[in-house]
C-alpha cells in the first residue's frame, strides 16, 4: 500500500526543524489549553499544492446534517472530476493501483481506477435513514449527527478550520468566525506523542452548514457547535495519499492487511463500507503503539516501503516519484508481426526540456529498453519504436513502466486483453 508516498512531507514535533524545500507539518500533541494549535505550522512545497487546491473546492459542496438530502450541481460534479484527474497519476495512486492489480490478479487501467475512486469516495448511498452519504464527505469534510461530529479525518481540513477558516471563506462568506476549532484535550496512549504522523484528540467544531447559506443571511446563524469526543487522523498525508490507502483497504479484491507500520509506529487501518460494500463509509487510523511492542503483523502486512507480499518471480518494484514525463499511448498489437513494430509514446508535460539519458521502459516481466537517445522538449510527445528482443508488450494485457536514471518509477500504465485485441489500434492512457 502507498504508505510512504502518502506522507508527502515529514511531520515533526515542536522544537524540530523542518525542511523548507521538501515541506513539513509541525505537530503539537502535548497541549492542554483550549487554544492549543495541534498543527502549529505547515509548509507545503509548490509541487504538492495543486491537489490541495482542488480538494479545497469540494469542502462547501455538502449539507452538514447526515439526514439532509444532497443536491449535486453540474459545477460540483466538475469539481469532483477535476480532483480525480489531479490525483489519478500521482505516485500514491500509481502504487495503489498496481497493488490492487497484483493482489486481485487483474488488469486495472487508468479509466477503471478512476471508476474505483468514484465508487469508493463519491457515489451517494443511503444507510440507516440517512439519504445521501459519501465516503469523501464523511472522511474529508465531516458531518453532523445530532450534537456530534461524524468522520472528519483529514488533517488539512482540521488545520484550515483551526484558525485558517477566514482565509478560505472571507470573500465568499464574509462574517464567519476565524477559528472554528476549540481544542479539548489529547487522548494519547502507548507513547503516541512521540510519533507526529498521527493524533488522537477531543475537540469542538463550530461547523458551518454551507447548504443553508444565503448572501443576505447571518453567517453565525448557520453555525452548528458540534463535539468530537474522540477523533484521529494521519498528519501530513496528502489527499491522494489518504484516498489511495483507503481505497486499497476497502477494495475487496485486494484483501489488504488491516495493520500498517509507519515510521516506527503500528496502526490499525479501520475501514467500514456501505451495506452493498461498493462504497467507503469511513476510514481512519488507530494508533496501536510503537512497532515491535505487540504481536508481529500478519503476512502481507504494510511497512513504510510498501506492501510486503514477496513474489520471487517478480523483479523488485522501483519507488514512484512525481515526473513530468508520462506514457500517453502504446501500440501493443501492430498489424502483422508484433516484434519490432510495437511502439510507446512519451510526452513531456513540464516546462523544461527533459533528457531521457539513462531512463528505461520496463515490461511486466522486468525486461528493459533504454531511452538514451530521447530528449523531449516541453509539451512535445515522441513515439519510440521497440526493437526486436527488447521489452515485450503482451496482447493478453500487461503494464509499461517508465523508470528514470535513479531507478525510480516516473510513470506506470496498465492495459487489458480487451484493449489489446484489435490489431493496429493504439491504446491511449
């Protein structure tokens, strides 16, 4: 599972120095005053801001009360699509998609993974009298059940509500209070305060019901004071990381382990699905103590380096990085003889020219083909013909991996047998 890549920058404790270039989140998990800021400081590197901006647009799309109906507008559907497109090719999602494909023994194309994310997080379902629930609203936004907060497991949303709300609402909803979080106390056991990657706390949330907002109304009249007696979340986990981990845990075919070891701490990754098991109802971590203090995780458990399901027949999987160079198409089944006529098309989506000296294309069996003669100008695509006895693009479905000179995966695509069945057809990714 994409644990390591989900923690896009390092959470740190008070007194520790963060890396300005790579980004950091400073966590105060030992406060005792009601004005305690659990997340004291955040430095998001420019390369990571895009998905945070996309997720921000969705926070005001939902009715606060679980029992209220939801009316999804075309603009809101577009915002969901924009977020999914923004996260779909990120490193955590590439790792998650490959993990599910291997664990389930199936080919998962980009479009199919888009559908998985849509079903898991955004498809509305009813349950126990609540007419329109979604996993995204519950986990990333938070909901009202009587006087209590339900869900609310995204650290960035908590950070915004804890004194930063005015920055996102002053223009659209003037009059909202700057600070919507009142800290009550920390609920830490087994040394959790030594691990800034997660928090377990009690707090009050002065929650706005955006669906009831009108320009002529009093903003304070739609604020609902709610309490979270005990809640928790990962800190520093990107939106794509949290969605990726949750989708792997929730995917029935992946049979993912329930426990994870992250930077020396053990977590129970709780997931609950809808009655038909097609959608995520909730997903959150439960701290279980430092690694090595309890029973050893079962085979197939998760560590910071990814899923531990060794397969002697499969080469080691390189770590995934963000890269502007993408695989955009492949001719897997040429007309006539495949050997020497298969092609892969690469595109540089960045603003600078990119030499592929030392880069490789790798097939599912681990065979490699060097790209030393390729240099891509900004915005330019180039089709590479695969010579005889290089990599093999099976007509029964497979994968193509682009690996950079450091041995890191820059992009990964899958294709199915159905996509490859027509001779001469170029598959777009």
